[in-house]
């Protein structure tokens, strides 16, 4: 696909699936982890320590039913994660609130803008953190990059603080 979405239809899908959701915590920040992936974070231990010390929940969405994924996303105000399918959970955020997405992406990737476009369709603030890919491998058949990413903790901290000032 092109990564372009019709906002009207994306918003209708959100309304249909989140109709009966209750907000569990209106300031929740989640980090979507990936179990099975060809994109991983080299300094995951450091990232986890940072997330834990800042009260950010680490979530493996694949461990939950779709109903629970919707509930988790709906009660989240900031979703963070490495580029991949898990970021589509922004579709289930509470659109009556101001929300944000932080996409961790390859510093050389300037063509995969699908999550920017999806966030724009949902009026979710979009931010990205460019990570150094230590073992980049471009899969031309799928037009994507794989590899091992080094996340700059200071940049992540800066972004989260900036977003919190805007939306909380």
C-alpha cells in the first residue's frame, strides 16, 4: 500500500471499535515491544531501565486479545515503539483527547511514512526518533529496512518531556 489513509474512514473505524471503552488511566504512556521481529533494539536493557524509571508501561500487544489491545490503547495518551505493525494500535486511542505517537525509526529511512500518515488521519501528534541501525539490511522485496537499532535515551527522554508538556 501507499501508506495513505482516508481520515474519515479511519476515524469511523476508531469510533466503532472504541464506542464502549472506559478510560482506565488518562495519562498512561506505553512502549510497544516486539517479540518476533527482524528489527530489534540493541540497548534494550538501557531502554527498559529508562522506561521503568519513568513509569512507562512495556506492552507485548501480541499477548492480548484484540479487545484488550483496544482497551490498552484507548487508555494510553502516548504510544512509543519501533517501526512496525504494533504502531497501528494508535487506531484505538481515545480521539477525544490529545494523544501522541513516537516512532523509533532507522535514521536513513526517509520513505516509510505510513505511521505519520496514519497519525495525521487520526489527529494524533506524530514524533519520531531516528536510531542508528548497526546492522542495516534493506529487503528490496518488501521495501523496508531490518536490523539492530541503538536508541538514544537522552533524545527519547527529551521527546517524552516535550510531548507531556503539550498534552497533559
